[in-house]
C-alpha cells in the first residue's frame, strides 16, 4: 500500500508543480488554492508512505516521479522543447526511480 500512496503522491507533485505555472505568483485564487491543496495532499501521502518505506527511497521516488512527470507534461502539453537530450534525461530519471524501487527491499 505504501507504494501506491507514493505513486499517487508523485502524481500529485506533477499536478501542483504544473499548477504553479497557472497561479501567476499565487495571485490567481482558484489555481492557487488547487495548487496549495495538491502540495498538502502530496506531502501527506509522502509522509504516510515514508512510515513504511526508507525515507531516501520514498523521497527519491517522489521527486523522480514529479520531475519526470512535469518535464513530460511540459513537452507534451505546454510546447516545451522535446529534444533527444531532454527525453534521454527524463528516461534516466525513470530508470533511477525503478532502481530505487528495486533495491528498497520492500
């Protein structure tokens, strides 16, 4: 169950990190509230997962999902450059996430 919570926390991290783009420096109320709620929910789920999983693994996977997801979202939806180098490094992030999961002992 901890892994499910961690993956959901990572996906929420993608949501709130992308959401910050739409807050205009937290001056727009609705995007700001949704982004804030995403931050809180993501942190709560990360903290629950970290009760069972090693913190280094939990935090690394959480950050990896968030960073890779935000980068992919940016390339796929926001028109950010999808160069071979960026795609390669996003793949490296995903390999690191899988590696942390595989070596966590859980």
